[in-house]
């Protein structure tokens, strides 16, 4: 009986380990970098675009040239939202200029109060910006060039501090 039990255990272990194919180093790297690759793909799709929906949300008299727009949804992670608000506050104070926050949720006032943001938060009720950008992941900060085209994209709390510093430095110029 003991001998049969040992054979059965060894047989099960053999089956378990023989069915599990070893992964190559390249496969592991690709799997571990999947989120990074997806963010890069979204960035590349958005760079150079003029976002027409911004006119209907911010108003066509507001110039977004050389500005930053922070776009988020109320269901995004709280830490990510807070980082985005803090970045906009820092940019506003250093540039002595106003950047914009656009929310796709109705509870923006709670985030506004929690982060000490006293300017208006624009509301994208029908998620027009994300629709135009093929549902880009939020929260996201979009920096615009002098022709009001997206020239840099930053995903708060998902990208390294080095990219955050670079984004802030270029946005303050």
C-alpha cells in the first residue's frame, strides 16, 4: 500500500511539472513589461493630436497652447488622482499660469477639496475626450505644444519619477 501511494504521488508530481513549459527569458520580459508596452502604445497613438472635444468642454475661447490638461475619472485610483492634482498645482504656481483639470465624473468637488485646488474643474459628461483618444487610460496628464497638439503624455503613479520630473521640467518652460 505504501509503495503504491509513493508511485501515485510521484506520478502526479511528474504530470504537474511536465505540463508546465519553461518560459524563455524573452517571454518573461515581455509579460512583465506588458503594462509598460500598453502605456507606450497609448502615448504614441495620442502624440501629435489636436483634441477637438476640448473646445466643447473648455470653451473655444480658452487657449490650450503650451498648457497641461489633467484628465481623470472618479473611479481612478485615489493616489493617482492626488498626484495629478498636485502636479497641476505645482505647474500653476511655477508658471504663474493656469492649466486645466477635466473630470469625467460628478464627484470632482471631493477631489478638488481634498487637494486644495481652487480653480474650476471642467466636466466631460459624455467622456468625449477619451472617446476621441480611443479611450486612453486615465488618469493622464497631456501637455500641449504651441499649436495645441499633444506633445507629451504622463500617467501619474504608473511611470517612474524620472519621467515625472521630465514632464514637469518641460511643462514649466
